[in-house]
């Protein structure tokens, strides 16, 4: 397909859906929000701290968006991922795809989310409810298998 539009963003700002400007050849637009749920592994959380290798994450997101556009015949792919602390109920991921047909748009949306989780260097660490403040838990050294701690100063 000729010249699909692929837009990627890794940001600490709250996610907002960009205005829709549909291509006349698009018969379907699918939007997906990945929202921080209230529990992780059966434990209540206050939110999730997302950390990323920003440039590599943008590079990988762009590659995934371009591959999806080619494989699914998409007109548009927008992928915005938020980093930093994201409270329960807030979106960490915004995805929009447009396609000539709904089947391609739905399949592409699921494929993009799956690829993002496998390939993009964005890590999450839940902030469990009823624990010391995020700053106090972030200053501890990680144990094997834990995400590397972050602090506001490191961003």
C-alpha cells in the first residue's frame, strides 16, 4: 500500500486521542486503550511505574507500525505509550489503526499490541497498595527477576 502514516510517541504526558482525519479509502478505524487495572497477580495496586529506553522504544514501535501497515494494508497507525507513574484507571497505551476493511483493522490492532509486549523495551513495575511511598520503594536495590528501580531524578 502506498504511503501509510505511522506515528509513534513515548511520553510522560497524559495520553489524549488525536483528532480523527480519516483517509477516504478507510472503511474502518479501531482505537485501543491499554488501561492500568487495579490489581497485578491478584494483589491490589495504586498504579504502575513504566520505564523505557526511549529512543530504542520509539525505534521498535516505528518498526512494528510500519510492518503492520504493510502486512494488514493499513492507512494509518498511531501508537502512543506513556512512561512514568500511571495510576489505576489511566491509559498507558493509545493505539489507532485505519484500514479499508474492519477485519484487517481488528487483526492489526491485536497484532500490534502483542508485538509491542514482546519487542519494545518498556518495563513496568507495579506500585502495590498499602506499601511505603513509591519513592521509598524505588530506592531499594532490585532482587533477581525484579525490574530495575527508577526515581524521578533519573528521568
